[in-house]
C-alpha cells in the first residue's frame, strides 16, 4: 500500500471492492494497482508494474509493452496520455518542459499540445486496449484524491468493461461467483487431469410427446439449471449444453475452488 494515508485509504477501498484500478501520487508516479487490474493485464497472471515511476514515463510504458492485455502498445499509451495529459501537466511543477523530460520519448510531441486542466474528475474511453487479442473499449474514470486538509495527494484511475453496470449486474446475477472464478483459474490452456461427466434426461422423447412444447422446455431448463448447480456445488466446471444434455468437468487441480 502507498505510504501516504489518503492514497492508502483509496487503494484499500479499490482492493476491497475488486476494482480495475490504480493510484498515482500528485506527481503521477504509480504507487498502487489492484490485483484485479494486474490479472487483466497479465491474462490471469499478475502483470509487472514499475512502481514509483511516472505513469507515462519510459520505465512504466516499457513495462506495459510486455503485458498480454490492456494498454500494451505505444499507440494506446499515446491515446491515454492525450486524454489525461492536461491533468498531468497541471501537476508538473516545471510545466511543459519538465513533462517532456518525464514522459516516454514517443509521447513528447503530445506534451507540446496540452493545456493544463485540474478537474475534480475526468472520464474518457480507452479505445484499442487489447483483451484476448481483441480490441475493446474501456471507460476510465480519473478522480482526484485529497487528504483531510484539502491537499492534493494523487489520482485514482478506475476502468471497467464498456457494458453498463446494469448489464454487468444482470450477467453476474445469472451465474455463480465460484464458477466464474474457476473459469478464470483455468483460462490459460494447459494439459490437466480431469474427470468428465456426460448426462441427459432418460426417456425424454416419450416425455416430450406427453407434455406441451412450452411445459417441456420449462422442465428442461429447470433440470439443466439444477444439474449445473450440483456441478458447481461439487467444485466442477459446467460444460456446453445440448438439449437436455449436461457436460461437466472436474479438475484435479481445481478442487472446491
């Protein structure tokens, strides 16, 4: 955690709420990033950060170029610097000349076009950030952090998927958090010891003839959901569904995760 109390409190809150966030001090030096953010950037491995270095400095930008996901190209770093540069310039005591010396050489021309800005909060769309080799848009919120005396301590940068929170809440509510975490745990391709379960509804054809189509499909959905929950409760991974069929995987490395 950061040494500054105000920054540490914000960092702890970001971590507790599992945000995709990082914290920079009043000179825009990286002092903290949540594990959630680092796991996204590192494709389920903690991406390295150049703690203590300028967010747009040579050390941090160079580190970002080795990330699997996120702002891992010079072009994306340039776009983010252009979006946040006014705030950065406002916090640089030596002004534009000092900022040019602080940032990565590929960003220096952008510094010449910036105007100082010191809003309480600022948002922008980080376009082109890569996740799983696909370009995605990620809204980013920059919020100033001040201590009890009103002193500027730094800035919190919080990202999220482009989908609205209502949509994300609906998707999360439709699943089981334990299952989501297991899926992330095995997202990286590898050879794993596992047991595979195949099951389906016995005598489903005669049953389908006895029930109305609507009743049969309602019954099928309920049975599949019940089976999925049993798999999740037993520490398994739910596979694809085909009609009333259920597939599940039970990984030796993934017991009760």
